[in-house]
């Protein structure tokens, strides 16, 4: 008989995590460009359907509802305020499954080497943390008793700890044991183990996401990087390396040349160097979420987002106060005109897409991609006569972290040059504002997370929609009012650069044709919005 597979996520995350991500169940915590539940389901593997408990008052966003259905997951709303044991009993009874085995994974847990057996066993790990854990007493490999102990006590006494995965061969016997224990899950397991041989299954790849410190430690162990970079992350540092030595030298040079006023907003550079194969630099690991994670996956409110935007403005203002020897207009011409056309033509050569053929967006005729790029170049004011300013160069949400305790952003992964092979910390404030806008107005991070609906009638006929809510709409309006050095984020120059950014990113995502199509559609959407605002 196939086992009932249950992920328990019927309570909200603890207050420290609420402060970071808002009130969401643990399985909905962000992990890279997806949520934790995706990784949990992947580790469960194929087989019987999976059930995921959620608080009865929590309504997952429409995308998550569709995604969970695609993954074969059934949501089980559970009344709020129940103890863990009562919640599990409620879920098992609600599912109305036939008597048989049940496999349970806590919603704040990820186990890389998760056991596959549906027999009586409990996953255990040799080390706990400074939180309360269920320490495990063993007779050989048999579990004789679980005991909730203060953090660190289990490890000091050499007892392993239960790490969030449990399998029971008889779900009805488990329900009965928990009921006799008055809803106490651990006490119920002890009653169950009195009459059945429950085995301890030692695992090594345990990731705990249930507390603020363990969340960020676990997340750093599951990092992603683009193909041309190698990222090594540990709980203290991030080491970035690449065979593109000029790129890495430029990024490291940006960090090392920062003036004092900007340094509080930046990750701390620890070292930089080169080895036989690549250049590298190392920065301090930041225990903070990216704005991309917050924008796409969190439920934090508008006051927090206003604080975030205020900190972004403070960082950009500090950068704008630092003048360079060259022209901001010349930098903008290189970054937003020359680069866009070069990359657009590269995309056309690689894919065969005709960038001179007229397009359509939502059924309306539109210019060709080349024509749009040319029009956007003309919309950018490059006759300001202003000096170049300190520029991050890739000031998008995935490169901005937010330290909620300090109320301050922290930037990573700067560009470090305008022209390839010529490192410089200077460039254009308008370009940084455009990169910020391409995350907020351009919904760039929604595309990376796959949270969009794309329809393509033919090779040049597109429509795209995003499931943004009222908060996202308000944030876009707040951004439009943001001004730095006399430049407004909602200006035609900045909006024109944003359109060009999506065109210039096309060849960088050659491994994802679906994402390239979304970028084209989104460039058409933004161009259409810009033209309507001018009418």
C-alpha cells in the first residue's frame, strides 16, 4: 500500500522570520527563485500524492495554487492554534486515507538524503543547535524514546536529534497514540514506539529553515550561480570566481575603491586574487534576504517597502555625491545604446529571430525590436553635460539585500566598468535607477521565478501577464516618485533604458528560450506602456 506523504506547514513561521518575510507558512519560505516546498517535493520523489498542511486562514497566491496542483500536491487547511500532534491527526483524518503507512516531513525542514522507506523510522542527525530539539535515545539502531531538550543539551550528551522526518507503518496506530498523548506529537511517538520497532535513520544533508539563523545557514548551502561564475558559499564568506578575469577584477576593484559614505551599504571585501584558472574575490556572507526574494515571495507590508526604497535612495544619493572625471552622458551611451544594439544583434544571429520584422503585443501592431531599440535610444537624454558618478551598474533586486535589523540595504555583485577591460567605479545614476526599475516595474524577478503567463501566437506575436497585487502596484507608484541627483525614476530617460535592458539581456539567457521569449514580450509591454503615457 502506498504511503500517505504529508508535509506539515499548518502554522506560520516564527516571529523573527515574520519580521523578514511576513506571515507565511514555513514551506512557503523563499529558496532561490522558488519556494521551499518545491525542494521538499523534489526530495520526496515520485510515488503517492503529497499533502501539504497550511493554516486555514492562509490563502496561497494563485501561482502557488497552480504550481502545487502541477506537482500533484493537495492542500489541507488546518484550524489555526492546534498543537503539532493535533494538526497531524486532523490532517490524517481529513484526508480520509485507508489505514496504512504515513511519511511526515516538517514544513521547515529539507533533507538532501531523505529516507525512502515507509517503514517505522525516524531521521536523526548527530548535531542539533541552540534551540529546543527532540533528542533521541537509542538501543542499537532502535528508537526507545524522544525527549525535548534545550538547545545544545542533546549534542553535549552525545544524543542525536530528530531532524523533521518520520515514517510510520500504521497511520491509525499513530493517530491513536497522539490522541492518548493529548495532542503532544513527541509523547505520541513515544507511545507508538512502545509497541513497534522504530528505527533511527541517520542522515547528513539536513537543512533547518525554522529559525532566523538556521534559515540563512541552510540557504547559504543551497546557492545558485550563472554559468560564467563559480560561487562558493559558507556560513562566513562568499567566494566568487570566473575565468573572465577582467570581470572579477573590476568587481573586486569596485569594492576596494568605495568611499566611506558608501561602504555601510556594501558587502565587505575580504580578499581578492588570482589562481591558475580564474580570478576571484571573497566577501563576508550576509545573513539577509535579497529584495528579489522579498518582492516575489514575501508578504511584508508597504511600510517595510517604503523603508527599503528610502535606503535605496540613500545609497544612490551617496553614490551620486561621488563624482568621476568623465561624462555621465558618454557612460550612458555605452551602457544603454551601444550595448543594447550589440546584444540584440547577437541574439538575432544566435536564434534566427528577425529583429527587423514588426511585432505584435496583445493583438496590437508594434515596431520591430530593432526599431524599438532605436526609439528608446532617442528617448534617452544624453546631452546633460553632467559628470559621471559612482555607479553600482547592476542595481537590481537580486543584487540588493535588506538588513531589517539595521533598516539598510546591502549591495553585492557590482558591474565595476562601463567599457569592457577598463575597470571603473563610475558611470551613470540614470542607469542604476533603471536597473532598480527593471526589477520593480519590469518584474524581472517574476520572470526568473517563472511567475508569469506568456502567450505567443507566432514568432513575433506576444502577450505576457504577471500576478502582481495591490502592494506591487503601490510600490511601482512609489518608485516613480523616487528622485536622485535631479533624476526621477519615472522619467522617460529611465523608462527608455528599462525597455533596452530587457532587449540587451536576451543573449545572456541562451540556455532558456522560454525566458528569452518572456523578455521580448516584456520589452513590448514596457514599450507599449511608455508610448501610451506619451499620448
